[in-house]
């Protein structure tokens, strides 16, 4: 019985992750392959239906550098394996608000709770390093794993936009999530929020 418990602990051991600023040379073949949807992983990734390729990824990254309205981070495992990315932005500097998007691109790391941990770390970065008051995002209502990742990271469901997306010609709701910087908002801790 003891060996079984040890094996289970090893199997479900938390993978240690770090976030670091994305660099231009990170956008290589492996990185670009994360945006290929051969397995259906990205079915809900872009609400606009935008297609990503190397040229678009490089252009988007390079154009965001000078204006500091976007902050890109690479999610890596302690051993150096690259897992995915986080994009904070566009930042509304007047109101100190921003979107935050997470992609677990390396399919070997899907379903291991990394998305929620990366979102939590990135939220802290947005609050402490970039002085964001309020983070928000939205996703297809069918994208339950994404909704779970954000809410597990301390975000809350703020509302639903009925029929917001057209997914293969079918109206689909958008679930809106948010996270508030406790330095700017008093957060209630009781069950009657």
C-alpha cells in the first residue's frame, strides 16, 4: 500500500512552473506549432476566429514592444520545457485595466493544472509589476476547461453575453471572467459576496 501511495504522489506531483518575459527568439517552430489545431485543442482559443502563423505571431509580438500595452510571458517547467504563454493586454493605462490570455501550447502539459497556476502568477505580475487594477477576459461558454482554469486561479464569473459568438454558425454565449487587484478593491471574504 505504501508503494502505491508513493507512486500516486509521483504521478500527481505538481509541476513547478515559471513565467519569464517572452523573447523574439522564443517564437520558433515549436512555439508556432502550439497554434496548429490538428487536435481540436484550439477550437475555442480565438473568439474572432483569427488564424495564427509565424508571420502573424512575430508581427504581433514585435509591434507590442514599443507601446508597452502588451506584456508577453513564456510559461516554462523547472527543467526548461516550454509549456505555453500568457499575454497581458491590451492595457488601458487610463483605467488600469487589461485582458489576460493563457495558452497551454505544449500538449504534454494539458490537464495538469498548469493553466490555473500560470494565470494566478500572471495576475500577481499584472497587479504588482504593471499596476493593473482590474483584469478581465472572456471565453466560449463551451470552453469549460478554460472557465475552470480562471476560476481556480481566483477569478470570478462576472457575467454572460448571450449569443456573443458564432461558432460554426451557431450562436454561443461568452462567459466573462474578472480578477480585482486587492490594492484597489476591498475583497469580501465571506460567502455572501
